[in-house]
C-alpha cells in the first residue's frame, strides 16, 4: 500500500488551460507533477495573443515520448495554450496621431483608422507606445503612422503601422448667398460655419464684422469661405475726381481743393494735386470726397511737364 500510494502521489496531472509568457512550450506547461529533471521544451508557443489546443491523442503521445506517468490519459481530454499579450488599441494610437498633426489650434478633428486590428505585443512590454513618424500632407485627408512598443529588456520592441483619415474643420465666415462684383456685404449676407481646413484661404476672416460694409472684388457663390483678399473698402474717392483736402495743425486748420490721383476707400492713403500751390499732398481718405493731410509728410513739388497734365484734371 505504501509503494502504491507513493507511486500515485508522483503521477502527473493535466493542466486544462495554460497562459504562456514564453516563446517555447515546456512539458510542465501541459503536465503538473513531473519528476525532477523531467521538464523540457517540446515546441513553439502560439503567437502573441493567439492560442491552440492539444488533443487527448497528442497528449498521450507526448506523455509516452517523455516517459510521463499520466494515469489520466484519455482521447477525450485536451489542453488549451494561450500566449499572453498586451493589446494595443485605437485608444493607444489615435491621441498620438492627433497630437502630431500640424493643424490650426481651433480645428475640430475627427480621426478614423482604416481596417485597424488591435496589435498584440509581449505582455511584459508595458512601456508607452511611441510614435516614430507620421506622414500627412496637411489639412485633411489620408495619413500613415509608424509606431513602436519598446521591449522591456531594452530591445527595439514591436513596430507596427496604421493608416487612416483625418477630417479637420475650423470656424469660418461663409457667404449665405451668391454675391456680384462690387456688392457691399451686409449682415444678412454672411454666417459662421465649419469648413475643411484644406478649403480655407490663408487670409480667412475670423469674424463676420470684418466683412460687413466691405465690397466684393468678384462674384462668389453661396457657401464661399471669405478671405480678406476677396474684399475691399468701398471707394469713396476715384482717380481724377475733385476732393476737399483738410490740414489740421497746432492752432490751425486749412482747407483747400484738389484732385485725387488714385482711387481709395476709407482709411486708404491717396495723393491729391492742389492746383493753387502746384504741389501733390499726401492724405488719408476720411469720407466721400474728403481727405485729411497726413501730418509729417512733406508735399511734393510738381515739375512743369507733369503740372501741365495735372492741370487738365477736374477740381472743385
């Protein structure tokens, strides 16, 4: 009885389910209670995160090959071997891509990955995911990103690549209706909305107030994102038209007539020819047919030949 009891106590038992953290399957992964020195490597482990099952007939053959005392041998039993893994998901990679993209601060960004499947890496590799590089033309569109998960023993680790698309929109000032060339923009002509970054001009307006009262350079359809270069100030003076020129100095204010030499809107700098003084004054347009002389800018004396041409321009 004592010998039988000792023999039974040394018999191996089957492990029904095993999680592996090594690359080679050992005999002890299948059987518990092996004799000292009996444990050996017997095959490759599954890929990270993968598994396979060893059936009863194969287990019986393995036990016989390595002289394992396994009283419970049966074709009806099995062992499932699973390779431990850390799974890298979309939540691990998307924030890194978003941070790396060169986009306006105010952009609303939507990132999607193409056919992404979680990536299995060694369970021991718990370091942060590293973005190696990202290829993106700017604005919206397709991107490719390369990542690395460092190895816990100091090696290069696991590399993987993802692809996807980015939709980036920013707030813009948009025409609500089609406008004609020279049309004055009114409050009811514009609205705010989100537009794809790639379709927004570099000089896009940031406020509807910047457009109101300005004049369109050319026709534009409803939905057009407005930029500063598409608009100009309404012209209050026109080349060759008579204007009133006013000079404001210390304790003095002088008003003379003249002829403006270029068109301009409110706030624009223009030149005005004064026939009486035979000089060209530099001033700022302040109203319809009104120009204030700029302080500190000396008048230009006009030569005889130019004066004859300017004398033919209309004056007040």
